[in-house]
């Protein structure tokens, strides 16, 4: 009769460890969402951004269309400069 009792305790330990790992993973994911953004708004990201800002030819990364939707400014950023 001692063998089934031993198996139950090891299964319950495994379940507790698994539950602790899942809870720890959920906590880590939730805390990672509270981190500061990698590239703050208004700070240049590359030497090309600094070049454009210095020559007053900087184009915004996103623009709002007539319906108020935020879309990438591909035309403005990829158009040839004269």
C-alpha cells in the first residue's frame, strides 16, 4: 500500500512545480510589458535621422489619414529627395 501513496505525492509535487512555472512565466510576461519603449518618441534612431533633422528634411514615421487612422508614412520617407 505504500507504493500508491508515494506516486500520488510525486504527482502532486510535479503538478505544484508545473503550476509554479506557469505562474512565474505569466508574471515575467506581464512585467516585461511595463518596460520603457526601446526607441522613445522624438529621439533620432540612426545617423540618417540626425542628418535629416539637421537639414530640416525629416519626415514623420506615421501620418494620420482623413479618417484619423495612423498609417506608416512610406511615400514621404521613401520618396527621392531633391
